């Protein structure tokens, strides 16, 4: 822990709801040095609390069902709401807990499709699998404005486990979500804000993921987004925007004020003098551009000379209430509860595939542009800049670790240590898992000798995506076939390291071993970090058993890497405190509270 600067209390509603989760502070002496408009509210908080902070300020409603380790996200949101908390647009949100995760996701989808509000659900592991049917439909229905908050947890297999794993996030990949992945509470809260922006612009729902416990319950220094920032950055979900793509304009854009007024004239042509009707028609055509932009109705008066007195009130209402051509609601109303209709009925033969093609071509392909736009806008406002692929000491590195989530922070600390020993090592942290940023990744890995992809799951989805990207880049070196991917003339050696599944301990020596493996001539292509399959000095009985296993399964001898002593990676002015507890899950809550007490009483940050 290290000494913080001067503190002053930051008073707002959501802060009081999260008082038990972090002591909010605004060091004025440091904020004054910031050049960005919104430098953030300093706090010590965990990932669940950091995400709940954003949800409380922006969501119009949350429908969720408890499941470890994401339960706390919805709990904190509901605590804020129950105290009378309103979002930044002055609306009091709703919260509903149904009978299970499937109903939670179905309800959240329905609430989003009604339009005009940002909606969220929070879930993990089996909860995501239970609701998977509804997740597919949520994407298919283009539920823009919906964000699924995920505290990633291992899916129970041979036994129950509630700790970190990426099985649930990988299970979402084929459903079509845009998937963002943060490495710490700071990234979790920032990417949450970015997620709502991308979801509303692209009309494709976003999953904002972080590691369960490793991030969701990890107390950390964080700059929370200010309410004013969220209001400016996201925009009122019930407001109107110019349709950001051609496809959206064609499908969802308003026909316009001129069109609506022309339709009114068509229906009431018998109430007008022929000369007045013709003059009014010419007026609408000749000044169409000005009329479309006249949302305040300032030009109405100039048209009333042709309107019968008894129709002038109707004409004014038609003018003022019409939507500007090509605009849509930021969070569109895809369902009208006052005018029910059927969408997504049975489609056989060519229609179903045509719908898939339309979604991929006209919506999914636009997502990378919206991601970059949102990240750039957020960086300009806050000074906290994000990219789909973020690198650390990777420009001149020969050996690079690629990972998702909290492990990349650990890898960065190890890479800094090894740089001090003259090793050319680096880290690549993936922030956008889907659509996968192939071009950015290839640019980051071009010229590397070896790459190790760290997987918190035995489903090696990230390895597959990295490998596919590099193979496309190599193919482009001979003939450009894959747009947006730079060509490379040689491939690095690619290895996969399974780590931390179900909360398995990962220490610096394990990551150092992964870097050393890339340097070796053997360069084992697949291994488990932290696991040992054979004893070095077995008893006679175990020696015989180990020999039989080695003969039957020879590949296992290479699936565990040799490690050395752990180095100290703490900063010079830092010290470590370890909490011991007799028991299981209570240890986590106790550690969080003690950390918070130390931060507040001793003026320390963790």
C-alpha cells in the first residue's frame, strides 16, 4: 500500500450507497493539474461497485437474478435505487428480480425493446448458460441500449466452483454480443460507460466482462466517471440522433417532417383552396432542408397564410411533433406496448439466412467503428484512453504474452521486472474480444519471435482468434485477401498456457516460466501454469505410478513448466499486508472491509 494525497469528501447519492464499498475522495491539488474535462472521482473500490456506480447513474432499469460473483452488482444498484436514487436524466429506475436467470434475461430484453432507457442484467457462469437462449434472441432483436455485466466465473463441471474462469464469456461468443473485457476496476467502470455508448449506437447489445473475484471483489484505486461525464458522453436514451449508418437510416430513420406534412395535406386536400394547396406544396419542397431542421417550429408562422384558420392548430402540432428526417431514438422503441405487433415469426427457406446476412453485413461490420469512436470520445473527455488492443513494452519485444482480464496486469508487472534483467518481453491486453480486432492484434505482434496466449479456460477461444488473425496476415503477404489486416512475412511461435481456472493460484514465477519457455528451443506449445503432474522426489509407490502414467501419457511431462523462486515485484515505497481467516468465503468480505478501513483511517490506497 502507498500513501495517498490530500482527501476531500465527494457527496452524491450513489456515493452514499457505496460507502461500504469505497471511500470517495477528490484530491483538489491533483485534480487541478488535470487538463481533461472530467478527471474522475478518486476512490478505493472493487469491480462490482465500480460497475454499479455507472449503472446507477445511467440505467432506467435492471432485471437480474443473484449468482456469485456478480450478485453484488445488482444489489448495489438496488440499494441506490431503493434510497430514492435517480439517474442523470432525473428518472427513478426500476429493479425486478424474477424466478431465474432465463427470465431475468428475457425481461431485460423486453424492457430494452420498449426503448428510451438503458437496461442491464448482471450474471455469471451457469446463470449465463441458463439464459443463453434469451441471449441469442437479445442480439437478434437488435436490443440497442442493453449491456450485460459479467463477472466471469468458471462453469461447474466435475465439481462446483465459484471462482474466476472465462467459460461463461466464451459461451457468449456465438450469440453475437459485442464483448469488452476489463483488467481491473478502473477498466471495468470505464468500459461499462463505453459499453452503453456502443450498444446504443450500433444497436447490438454489449457484454462488459471482468474476472470474477480477481476484479469483481478486488479493492483498487479507481477514478469513477462523474455523473456529468456520463450524461454528456452517453446522451439521453430517449433523445433523437441522426441515424449513424445507411442501414439504420433505411430501416429505422424517420421519414421526416416534410413527408409528414405532405401526408397531412393529402388527407385534408379537400379542406384547402386549390391555389393555397399548390403554394403550400411548393413551400414544403423548396424549403425542405430548413423545414426538416426546424424542430422548434419557428417557420410555422410563415406557412399559416395558406392554412384555414380551423386547421392551424393541427398543422402546428403536425409540424412540431414530427421527427427530423433520418433520425431515430438513441435507444429505439422496437416494441410499442400500445400498438402490439409480431416480430420474428417463423422464417423458413431464404428469409432466415437473409436476416443473418443483413445483421452481419449492415450491423456487426460497423461495430469496430463505433468502438473506436466511443473510446476516442471517452479518452478526450477523461484523459483515460482505450484501444481494442492495448500493448505494454511490446514495440521492441521479442517474446509477448497475450491475455484477457486481470492476468494482463500481473503480466505487466512481471514484464517490467524482466526488462530490468535485459529481457525483451512485452504484454498485449485484449479489451475487445468480439468482434475480434484482427488488424490491431497483427500490428502488435508483427516481428515477434514467440507469443504465448494465456487462457483462463480449457476452451482456448482466444488462442484460436489470435492464430486465425496471424494466419490471415501471413496469407495477405502473398495476396491481399483479408481486408483490414496488415501482411506479415513470418509467423511467431504460438503457445497456449492455461492458468487460474477456478481461482487456481498464479504467481510471478509462473509467468516468468512462460516467458522462459518462449526463449527455449523446445518452446512447449501447450502447458498449465501452476500445475505439477509429477513429484520430483516421489516415494517408491508413487514413483512406480508416475512411471506408468508417463509411459501411457508422455505428453504430460511437458505440460508443466519448471519454476524458480518468486521475485519481489512491489514498488520500493510499498508494503504487503496479508489477512488470515479460518473459513472460506468470509475471508473475501473480511479482506475487503479491512482494506477499506486501512484506506480510510491510515490515508492509504490499495
